[in-house]
C-alpha cells in the first residue's frame, strides 16, 4: 500500500471576498507540481460562497463535475435548460461532455453556503452533456457506506468513469471496512469533520489521504466523523496521453 497524507493546512487557499476557496489539487492561482491530480481525480475544492453571491455563467467541456452540498444551498442554471436549487445533503453531477455553460449562485441572502466541488477526467471525449441530482439522507450513512456516485448501483449517481464515491458517519470507536470498486483504483479519502483513522493514519477535519495499491481499508472513528472516499482509476484516459 502507498499512502500520502495531505493535511488540511497544506491546501491552496484563495479569498475573493464573496468566495473563500481551498484547493486540494492545483487550481486557478494555486499551483503545486506535486499535487496536480490523483489518477483521474483532477479537482477537490472546498468552497464557502457568501450569501447572494456565486459563480456567473461559465463553460466546461469533457469533465465529470460532482458537487456535494454540505451547508446552505446553490441555485444552478445551465445551457441544457436545467434550473434548480441544490440544498445541503444533495449531490449534483454534470457531465460537461461536448460543452455546457452554467452558473452557480447562493440564493440565501445572508447565509453562507459550503460545498465540495469535484472534477474527474471523463473516460473519453465527446459525451453528450447531461445533468442529474439526488438527495442523500444522513440517517442512511450512519455506520455504513452510502454510495453517492457509482456505476450501475441503485440509488447512486453515475458519471462517465469507473468511479465510486462513498460517504459514512462513524461514532467514536466504530469501524467500517471499504473495498475498492475496481482493481487498480486508488482511493482519495477526505475527512469532512471529526477525527478518525484510516489505513493506519490519523485524520482531522479536512485532511486528505491518497491511497494506492490497497485491497481493503478500515476506517475507525475517534470522534464522531464524516468521511468521504473517492475511489477512482489511477490510469489517465488515452486522450490525455495523446494531448501530452
């Protein structure tokens, strides 16, 4: 097993007034040559958006974008004609494919919104853009894995990649084992809150742990903990090799 611990304090940081952003991987003005991606996991941003503010209309293409709402709400509008509000506990997926434009604005005038935005390299170029959104109850991840994203799994959202996103809430002393969904996948762990151990490492709030070559992982809560695992292919798709 190979492991690299990414303490919360090691992330990139930017304060734009209306947006407070922390970047696990290189993004925008933050560039760390040692942390540009983890396999096909390209972006893990931890954003706090001020009330009534947000991201104006902007384009994406050939990227799988997953948004996990931790607190507050975001109003989404896109060029596919999709409109709606994503609230705490909801997960949104947008396959940008051949191209899509969207905006994300906090509709709450005085309350901040906290979200995780995750970008995954798509498996191939040229997919038709698509959108999906679901609500995931906290009660259904107590002491068990709640799959937010997975290929062909009832209740989970799908993206164009062999990736599994699993979330759990552990009580102090409670342990749970995870098996990667695909041989050769790596697992990037992100502790949303609390204190826990995973693969022999102790994680605090917003710490990350990049794990490769593991066949089984055990997580144990030290304090009440909210843990997210991003189980992704480590090999980059062919189109990225061609571009290089």
